[in-house]
C-alpha cells in the first residue's frame, strides 16, 4: 500500500512517478490510482459497517447494564 510521505512527484509518459526521500521510485498509471482508490473506498465502507456493528453491541450491553 502506498503511503503519503515527503516525495517528489513527476508525470512520466502519462503516469505519476513518485520518488520518496529514500530514493524509492514507483510509477502509477491513472488506472492503477483509480483501482487503489476504489479498493480503499471499499475498505472504508467495510470498516464503517464493522464500527456500526460494534456500536450496536455497545448499546446492547449498556441497555442490559442499566
């Protein structure tokens, strides 16, 4: 998973070239960036649902405790 960190960004042949401070270089096509975004959005939806489930369990426990 890519992380946002200090980096130099450049366009190269229609792709995003990212060089980090450690001189690690990665190249992302627009298609790959959109795939990553969709993947992370799905993760957010999944974990948002899980948080809602845990919130419901907390509510149930609080109701039983009163």
